[in-house]
């Protein structure tokens, strides 16, 4: 019985989101519990850091982009 109430509440919530113009999506993300996940994160982080260090133009562009955020609000 309680499960039926929860299902109805979830359905009402989803319908409200749809009325608001939203739609559900499903995405697949890496399993953080998988063996080797942390090491792969470290490997990719090292590669990104090396690429950042080698590209001073990108850092300059990002710094300029940050100054362009003044006045923006969420």
C-alpha cells in the first residue's frame, strides 16, 4: 500500500516537471566503485594538468573569460 502512495507521488511530481517544460533523460556514468577507477582519474588529471601547463594561451583566455563574468548571477 505505501508503495502505491509513493508511486502516485512520484508520478505527480514527474507530471509537474513535464508541465514545466522539462523531460526526463537517462545518462550512463562511470562506476566509481570499479577497480582502477581512482587510478584512471589520476591519470586523466595528470594529462589535463600537463596540457594546461603547455598551453599558456588557454590559461590567458580562461582568465579573460572570468573577468567577463562580472554582473552575472545564477
